[in-house]
C-alpha cells in the first residue's frame, strides 16, 4: 500500500455497527446514520442491512450516491440553491427524500422545485437546542415554520430535527433534561395546533448511547461511530480498540534531533485539533504513544519523539489515529479495507468531494 493512506479494519467496523444497531433496538429507537464519515455505498449498505431506517447526508451529491444504498434519505442541511432543490425533488420521484430546514426561504425554494418536478419533499423543522449553528431559535418559531411548511404544495411536514453538538459524552443530567424540555414544549405546541411530528431526529456520536434520555426522540443520526477517532477516544465515547480507521504513514526523515517526519501532512490528517484535548497534537501514533505530532505542513508531519524510549528509522511505517476521521476520508480517493488474515482490498470513497 502506498503511503499515506487510510486502512480500515473490517472486524472493528462491523463491531461498531453491530453495537449501535443493538443500542437503538434495545431502546426502541431508530437509526439514521450520517454517511459523511465513511462516504461509502458499501458501508451504507452494511448499515442498512443492520436495520437503519434511512441514511443521513449533508449534500445533494451524497444524496444521489447514498440513494443506491437506501430508499430513505435525510439531507440534514438547508438546500437553498435552486439547483440543489431541483436535483433533490427529481430524486424524490423515486425515493423518500427529507430535508431539514430553518427558514421560509428554504421551504419556498424546495416547494417551487417540487411543484415543477411533480414530487413531494418531506420537511423536518430544524430546532436549535444549544449548539447555535443552524435551527430556529424557539419552540414558537418552530411552530410557525411548521405551520407554513404544512400549507405549501410540494412539501410534507414529517417532524423536527436537532443537533446536540454542544454536548459531550457524560454531559450533565441538567443539560439533557433541558434539551428534552425544549423538544417536549415544541411538540406540545404542534399538537395543540393540530400538527403531528412522527419523526423527531437528533443525536450525535458523542451522545449516541445516551439518546434514550431524550424521551420524545424517535431516531438518531451518529456518523463517526462507524470508525471513531481521537475526538471519540478523548470524549470517552470510544476506546482505542474501537478505532477502525488509521492513517498508514512512512517516516521520511530523522535528520532533526528529537524529531521524525511523516509523509502525512495537513492534506492527509487535516488541521483539525482534537476537540476534547486540543493540545494533544494532530493525531495519535499507535506504535509510539509518547510521541506528539506537533506540527503539520501540507506534506509533512513533524513529530516530537523526545519523550519516546525508542524511535523509528527512515522507511519505517506507523499507524496514526486522526483527530477527526470524517474530513480525512474526504481527502482520499480510496481506502484500504483489511480483513483478518487477508490481503487488504482497495475501496473507492464514493462520495469524496461532494460539496454541492
């Protein structure tokens, strides 16, 4: 395998998928995993085979590809651009397509495209529960947008969505109860106004196994759980043994004392810091746990090895668990799938670069 490259442990991946499928089943929840992590039709089918009720995507290009793996797709991203809306509504003629929105403008753009295509788009009203990225800002605002969408031809009000990205694993009971209260208040307003919300979609990898504390939730949308990364490890929602994806890199220099250089720079590892532990460096080297990837340039990772009791030589290969696996996958044309006792198999990253 040429380096740098991503190696996926098939056994660990299946274990991660099985664990999440078992969790939602045991708590009467549904799973709609976010495919932004793996961007793979093959892995999406593995999730569908384990009972995923649908798939989540962020972009239209992803929706087109992932509709090959499942007939039910949620785009958890507001598609304001007319061309995006046109592609989605065309796809909705043969698939169940839902979209999360937080504005009338997004509703109007989708409705116009749906009417032209003669199709119907399901709408989830996006409610901000504290992450402050997208989402209407109050239960009242959620009701107003729901009432608007319910009356527009070409749209079908299917429920609401939220993203608790500001919470980490083991967040306080008060934080979880606060989100639960906001959701209940919103649903009560809808019910009094004659509106139903058969889907209440939320969740993320860090809070996935605590989702049952949100009593009105019907489905969760974790993404990173399929591979995990250092964000997951330091957030205490995964262990090193749960990390299925590593960057295989080669030592290309040891000339500077106390330092080695890997051939995996920011174009491979990305510049993302570790959220729970930002000073931990740009990833974790499995073979040299005391090393610190201190600095990245485009093609170089400068690794501080002064704390190591041994150091690699030029030409040696190491395995790096990245801070954030999702953008790392998006930087690769392909990954290498490794099964125990078998030669690795190269797999395409089907949705790589789908930013539209």
